[in-house]
C-alpha cells in the first residue's frame, strides 16, 4: 500500500490519502475513497453543525 494523491471535489486541490487513512477506511469497511480534502471536510462538518443548531427540528439530510 502507498499514499495516494486524490483531487478534492470541492476546491479542486490535490490532497494525500495516506496509507494510515486507507487502512482506517478498510478497517471501517468503507469502499469509497474520500472525495474532499481535510479542509473542505472540516468546513462541511462545521456548516452542518451550524445548520443543525439553527433548525434542530429538521432532520439533517446530507
Ligand atoms: Zn478541498
């Protein structure tokens, strides 16, 4: 196994999918590779949290 360079779906930047992360994904049974860099994932996570806080009675849809 070796590090893979992937392109972020959101910002178009390249990011590294490290061996450690690949092993983690495998361990969890994830088939897909990450589509976004860490920065964009964190951004989306923060946005989702904010939305949930604003409309807590609406179920969160991806
Ligand atoms: Zn990105």
